[in-house]
């Protein structure tokens, strides 16, 4: 079978959590001899879909898919690998009590319903999807994907001596709650350091220099890669219940134990995706 991973951006465009995760799916499928390619959502034309009507589509971020192509895609075989909450008009279900989104603020509902499955990364994310969209086939993958190179680096950084400072990730996105994390550090009399670097590995190195992470997102994190990366590096994490990973049974793990669990997830996601597409 031919597979396509569809997304608005890939790691060639922007190195973010979704792009890094999608790149691992690509590598896992290639390693197992599958015929798979990436295609940017803006390039998913009606003509492309008609020429590849027998393919299976792993749809990641899809906001740039043309409207007519999105309608056509609903008639084909696809799943949604959910990195956020696109069924909410402003993508923040936390704006509503108990995450219950009013009907007038729901969008793309039939696109979710007609998918073979919606892959979620935590129980929290799965619950929010199921409470807002009826007749939805959700699967909680319960984790995220990292390259072996990154996991090896995290294992090495877990052994580092750390300073009694709390890391706060410097972000331009308001939903990441930077002022809220800083306020927490000030109220608790923790020294804190704003951490940022364009280079992913340098960023992890800077994070690992400190003993803890403060992360206070304003929207539900589907899993939160940075939270897990810090735990894998043997750092404490000060977070809220909006971090999806905190709802998983393995969340108390840290260091090498958590790293090895995420290594196993790479085989698990391949089996899940193959079963859905067969």
C-alpha cells in the first residue's frame, strides 16, 4: 500500500514537536519497507487525490488543505494524527467548563467522524475529543516519538549535574503560559532561567543544566514533549493538569526508565497505524 503523511509543515520548514513526531513516523515506515512519502497540505489537490485514490493518508496538521480537497479526502482512506484540537474554532477547549465546546464553536466535525481513527497522545486528549464529537473512533497512543539519536542524547543529559534553577521555556506563543510559569517561580522563590535556542539539541542541553521545569500552558497539551524531555533528563517538573502526559499511567517514570518506554513506543505506533490502514 502507498502511504502519505499530510501536514502543513515538516521539519524542513519548522522544527516543532509535531514535525519531529511526524518525521519519526516516516522513518519507522521506511525502515519497515513501506512505500511512504510526505506531502504538504497545500499541495493536496483534487488531481493529486484522484491519482492516489487507493493510498492511505496519515493526516497530521491539515489547515492548509484546500476546501474542495478536504471534501474529496473524506471519501478516501485516512486517519487523523491529532497534535492539537482543530475541531474547536480557536483550538482551545480549556476556554469552556469541563472542556465541553458549544456546538456553534465546533468545526471539521465530519472530517473527524469520517476518518478511520483519530490517534490521540494522552487520555486527556482522547477524553476531550470523545466528549465533543460523537461517533468517533479514538485510539490513545499514550506517548510521543523521538529519534534514537535524541533518546541517546537525553540519556546522556540525564546524568548531568544540575543547577538549583527552574527552566522556563521562552516562547512567543501566548498559549504556552510563559508569564504564568514565571509567576509560579517568583511566588515559590525559585530562581528561574528563560531557556531558548533555535537548535533543538542545544535547546535540550540548556534545559538539562537546571534541576526543574515550570510549564503552565493555557490550552490542553496533547502530551507535552518538553515535559517528557525534562523528565527523561531527570529534572523535576512543575506543571498543571492541562499537560496531557500527566494523565498517563507511566508519568511517574523518569530518566532511563522513561526513555526506554518511549523507545518501545516506536514499534507500538507502527503496529497501530498498520492495523488501522489494513
